[in-house]
C-alpha cells in the first residue's frame, strides 16, 4: 500500500459511482480520478478525427498522447471545455467499445497511475480496484438494477432538455453491461475484498455516507 490512501469505486454505467466518488473526494479533500472520462475523451477525439474504430493501433496512439486536464469539475481537451460533450450518448457508446481494446487500456494505464498523489485519491471506473489500484485499502463496487439506472439516465437527459426513451436507454445499458462484463481484458467485476453497495433504493447522500463510514472504519487501521 502507498503512503497515502486510495479509494476505488467501480461499477456499471449510470450506477451513480461518479457522483458518489466526487462527493467522497470533496469531503475528504482527496484528488479525484474519473477514469471513464479518459476513455470518453479518447472516443471524442477519435470521432472528431474520423479515426477508424477498428484500428486499435491508431486509437492507442490517441490515448497515449491525450491532451487532457481536469480543472475543478471541468474536463478539458487541449484547453477546450468538453465536460458536456463527452457525456453524449454516442461518445459513451464509442468509449465502451474502445475500452475493450488491450492497446487502448495499456496506453491509459500510466496516465491513470499519475493521479495517485497526497493526501489521497478517489478513483472511479470499471477496473480501478481490479487492475489500476489493486492494493487500495478501500475498494467499493457500486451497482444498481438496470431499471433504476435507466430511470436515472432518463431524468438526467430530460433535465438537460434532451428527449430520451426509457426502452432505448434500457437496451443501451444492457448492451454496455454485456460488453463491459464479458470483455477479455479487465472485465467489469468486483475486486477481491471489495465492499458491494447496491444503490437501487438509495439516494446519493446515503451512498456517500456509507462509503465514508467504511473509510472511517478502515482509516483507524492505517
């Protein structure tokens, strides 16, 4: 274990892990890593440049030289604020596909490790506890039913003025879950020793409180 703590929060799309991880990081004064944003940034860049999504080498090159920074709650791509752009559904679908490519994952491996810094880090994604930070003292696997996740995503899109169909969102989430859990490299599974948190019937505040309670108990042993 490193000299400062790392909390990993993994889980499927729309499980609420980003919201929970960000609030936990803010509460503890830790750095925050949204690993999914790195794949979304790579996907956005690939879409914009017309990169062949079957060209693993070309996609890995994009990931390796990703000109990204995180400032507060904003995600910047070469100084352009793309916080909203990377949340588009087509970008998310593309990110899920390229995340299954070994060369892309390897290209982003070192970049993710560099986010580990004092006083601590909260990292959210799909393989934070299994691959990137397997020795993290607290590993959480946050999940929810596909119905609950579809309803959350639907509310988010409607609030942004984007029309959406629950049936389409359900189909999309099921497809992403299938890709994420069955890919050959770093499939989406709970890490060994991870705390499982089902948020289907929980508010974000309740989920954050539970993670902080787990951390407080473990911190006594550091």
